[in-house]
């Protein structure tokens, strides 16, 4: 969300009175800020999108904190962040509202609840209706109240319901969860991260995920981050990973699918999308996720206080982790992991070995849905399959060849999931269990076996119904799953360049958009 807190206009040659300096949550305002500057006499008013404002205000302090955006209602793609205006909310009005419960309100202020939990949304709703507020509303304070707080106390359990948590946090599961984990590890204090920069970074990360994607959205990123935390708590990792490793692991999990368009790499290639050209048809999406994350790190200046060399090293290692999620390189990583285990030569005191284990942990976290309890696994499976089918619908609409497994008339959720579990998930998690033979690993393998059997049962029921309805056609044959497994590998995360399956979005990439 983008919010402008506007301080009173004061002459620059006079000191700012103490009453102007205010603290709201984790933000302190000071007259020494470099953002206070003289206006451009050539342009006293400016226009950004549909918002006009007076630029003569010498003391306007802009802080991008909350997810307020003006999005285009025309075409397939919303406006990107660089073209969004800073929406101005008068600081004095907001301060008065917080303290006295003023009855006046405006459209931008009514959207302040976008970053609040459900409980705080109720408070803010009462506030904006003019009902006096008993408890101050601190916009940037930690929000660990009610049921959301109870869930965070059990964030390390494998049956953590990210969908429920997302509802309890009013759609802000990624922000709340990632901040909680960073704070729980003491990383905010250890790396001296600026609270405002960190919060701004997390908000921008969450808003750069496409909520219109059934699967590759901020909730998926939050789910992967929670799984990554579970793996970091495993004895083999907990006793060897450094604080820098943990920081990079959590940030990589949160940003690993940043700005995912909802379609896979082959779709981008065959529609001549600019990203495919930019990255020369190689790990197109992963490179884009990484570069997008680096862009947000630099835009917010989250690591700007660190030595330049350290900051660049962290960006490179973050990229190495994100690029490891390219599932077209699954066999490469799995073979290397298996070789290390066979030779028993993984030494976690070695930085490169720790980084490789972190890569494998992120790969496991990224595709751990089949290992979740049935209720969660089934929901994730339906969501990712719906993305496949949405891509197929787009391909049909624009007269493109329909990618394998993207035709909703020829495939089922069970067919796709059985193939994925058999040829992708089971080999990976079997090796992970060799590396970390713990209760969690056995739990994941147990859930996957039960889920696979459940999908098989559903497949048999659907086949029987199809045979009774039309004896000449038996619906979707589960024997097709092995043949389609390689495609499922690519489609699960929309990455492989040699396949034509994938995920989708309501957006049409540049190369095939209708005029």
C-alpha cells in the first residue's frame, strides 16, 4: 500500500516545533529528514494517474507503507508499481482521527484496513464511522492478537493451515508470517534492519504477487515460507545453519515466485513475451523472480546499511536459491543430492554445502503440497490444476496450441496429481528423508502415500461413473499419468523450457495480447 503522511507546512528557515514530530507505531518523523525539500517553482501541481496534489507543500513526507493502489480497469494487466501514485492522507487528519474519532472520512482512508488483521479491521471500521476508539490504532505494530496469535504460536507444526491464517490476517499472511519468523529468530536486531524499510519491503513483496492467480499467489509464498521454517528447525539444519543462511532462506521462500504471471515458461516463449527474450529462454521465470526481489531490496534500501560487498553477496546467494526452484533442473539437483548422500560427504560446516542443503530445502518447500494433510493438499491440488486449465482456456481463446494437461475437458485433478507425486515429489522427499530421517520426514512421506491413494480412489469413482454414462469412453485414463509426468514437472511451477504445459492467468503476455 502506498500512503503519504503529510505534515503541516512550515518555513524551512525555522525549526520544526515538537508537536509536529510524531511517532506512530514503529515510525519516527524528524525535521532532519532529507525528504524535506523546496518545491519546483516551475510546477506547483502535479498529477499521478487519477490523483492531483499540490507539490508546493515543502514538508510532505512520503512513506510507502500500506497497499493502496490505483489499478487500471482496462486490459489484462494492472498498472505496475512504478506508475502508481502516492495517495495523500493528511497526517493531521489521521492523527486527529486516531485520538478523537473524527467523523469525517475519505475514500483513501477507508482503505487503510487493507493491511490490518480482522480484529483491527473491526476497530478501524468503528473508528471511521465516528465511534470513539478506546485502544490506539498503531498501523505498524505487530498484530499477534486473537486467533492469529494462537496460530503463530504453532507456526512450526506441519498441519499449519495457511488458508485459515490468511483469513485471520485479512489477506496479509505473507507479511505477518515472514515478519514474525524474522523477529522470532532475532534477525531484525542482529542485522540491524530498519523496521520501516523491512515492513515496506514485505508489503511490496506481497502486493507484487498476483492475487488473481489461483495458485502462484502470496498465500502460496506464505505456505512455502512456513514449510521452509519447518525444515530449518530440523536437527540437521538447526545446529548448522548460520543467521545469514536463515535470513536468506526465509527471504528466498517469501520471494521465490515474485510477480509470477500465472503462465509457464513455454507459454511465454511461444507468445514472444519480453521476459523470454530478456532472459534468452533460460530459467525465465526464476530469473524474473530473483531480479524482482533484488529490485525491491534496492528500492526499499533494506540492506543499504551493510557494506556494499556484503549486500551484493546476499543478492547473489538469494538468486542462487531462487534459481534452484527451476524444476526443469530437478534431475540435476536430485542426482547431486543423491550422490552426496551415497558418499556421505555432506559437511555442513562447509558454506557451499550448507547453501546446497538450503537449495534442496527450498525445493522441498516449494512442492510440499502433496505432503500436507489431505484437506490442505486437496485444496492446493485443485488450485494448481485450475491454473493449468486457465492457461488452456487462454490458449483456446487465442487460437494457440493447448498445452498438455491444460485442457480441462481431457484431464482431471487426480490424474495430474498422481503423476506428479509418482515422478516428482516422491523421489525428492525420499532423498530428503535419507538426509534428515526425522518424524517430520516420515510424516510427509506418510501423508503423500495417503493422498496418492485418495486420488486413486477418486479416479476410480470418476472412471466408473464415466463408463456407466458413456460405455464407449472411459473418461480420463489414469494410465496416462506416467506419460504426462514430465509435463507435470514443468507445469507445477511453470518453468521447464522443453515442455508446453503450465499454469495460467487472466492476463495475456505481451506477445499474444489482443489489441
